[in-house]
C-alpha cells in the first residue's frame, strides 16, 4: 500500500498537478483497499466544516473532477473514538450525491470495489455488507486521473494524518 500524509494545516497530501503523471484510459471497474490511521481522528469538532466529507480516494474524468468523478470519502465519528464514517460519492453535472457506506475502525484494512454499469456507479464493500448505487449521468470514461486524500471545503487538517491506499483499475 502507498502511504499518503496530509500535514497539519494543509488541505492536500500532495501537489494537485501530480495526478497528471499517471492518467488512465477507459476503465469501468476499480478496487480500492485502504487504511485510515487513528491519527486522522479528533474530537471535538472545531466547527461545522469538520462534518464535511473529506476525500479518501477517487477517480476524476477529464480535467474537472467537480463535474465528473466518483470517490470514497470519510468523516471522523465524533461519538466513537478512532472510528470513521465512509461515504460513496459522485460529482456530476447536477451537483454531487453522497451515500453512507458505513462505520469503520482506524488502523484496519477495508476494500471497496466500484463499477460503472449503464447509468450508475455501484460501490460494494463486502467488509461492511454494503452495496450502494449512485446515478451516473455523465458518460465520459475516457481520460481518468487519480484523486488523492484531502480535506473538503475551507477545512484544513487539525494534525498530521496518514492514510494507506492500494488502488487498481480493472
């Protein structure tokens, strides 16, 4: 697994332009295995922005991932120490859609498979018994880029956070 670190008071784990070094072409199935370290959990929330869904990993199509992408997001579960809620999401021309996959424990591996079938993305997490669909109204599967961990919106990391991610396009 590859390690990603978001440094304290930063949005991103690395420079945005590094995604251009590994583009892919025309994939419709993906698997993501990940570990969210316990250093990603904090309490209490600093503001309502801490309840925004942060990106763990995703795939953007074309050059604007806010118009055409899917991803897996996370938020600390502020009620349960070292637990996180993970989400499936999709950005498309109608905005974005988020659906809860489930709660996960820090420092344990989980896998999510994603498949694009007709007009939906199907997210499957056998570790949690989750099978979720999200409408996909965009059909641009050609040029694809990886999207790495970052904090959503105006939020910045409250401390150094570490993620381990293994990604395969099938």
